[in-house]
């Protein structure tokens, strides 16, 4: 047990327990997913309302980073807020340097580097959050995830949070690269609904898309409810 008292100490079998504990915090967070479609990318997030007294509009899981980049998070909300702010600054620095956000991967790597730094210094703890970055750059629609260790991967579709395994299993069976925006959003909501119903609850999720040639768009509650039927 002594190996989990400091982030800088490896266990004899090569594990960093504090990073693994941070991943466990993510597993307790709201389920979120990203999915690429023919000419863009969508982000979808469940909303866990812990009290009926909470204003649902105050709970924004999908965050705008730049006009053509957004992120959705799962895990500790305060940690997510700090990383979202960091990513926004990094995006602006990229635009000032190059005139535009040329490559989303560069932005994701900078955010991942920030997370990785908190796995190798004493006196700090890892960020207890995973993030999905989605957007459109000079290459086309892009979709990445980043975990508490600072590991990044690019995906066609990816899920994080409490129901990650169930949602991923659904998408692996149903996903098609040539899918349209509407069908992609419907599929994502269906995967979230299918996984949630196994646990006895499903709420209208938050949905946003970024399409080539268009900026970030957050769906209205009415649009989401229509696509959820």
C-alpha cells in the first residue's frame, strides 16, 4: 500500500496507483461520447442531476474551445474547468502564432502535456478527468480523447465516463464512416439510451456538432428530444 502514497513512486509491477485512482474518478463521471460523420463531428453528453433543486441549464458538459473546436469532459468538474481554460488559452496562442488553428492535434497534445506533468512531480495529484476533443481543421473532422495520464488517441467514435464500455460496444457494432450528421447524432443518443436503460435511467442529453465550413453549434432541447424518439 505504500506505493500509492506518492505520485512519483512506481510499484514493483510498474504501476502508478494515483493515476489509476484518477481513472476511477472518471468512471464515476457522466457518460460522454464523440462521433465522426461524413463532414463533421458530434459531441454528446449525459447530464447527471444530483438534486432536483439544481438548475439544469447551469450544468454545461460540452465546452467551446474555439470556433471549430469543442470538448466534453467526464470526472471531477473543477479539474475539467481548469483544463478547459488552459485549452482555450493554448488555442488562442496557436492562432496568434500561425494565423489560425491549423492542427487540432497540436492543441490536444498541449493539453495532454499539462495533464502528464501532474503525474511526475511530488506534492501534486493527477487531474481526475478525461476529455474528448472534437473539431474540424485543415485535415478534416478530428476526434481525440485524453485520459488522466496524458495519453491521447484519435478515434472515429469514442466514449468516456460511467457507461464507457457499454456505449463503446454498441458503437463498434453500429458505426459507419459514411453516416450523415442526423444519423450520427441519433446513433449516439441511441447508444447512450441503450446503456442508460440497463442502469434504469436516461435523461435528455446535451448535443453539439461542428461541420466543415460551419462553426460550433449546440442543439436546442427541442431538437435533442426530437432526435431521441
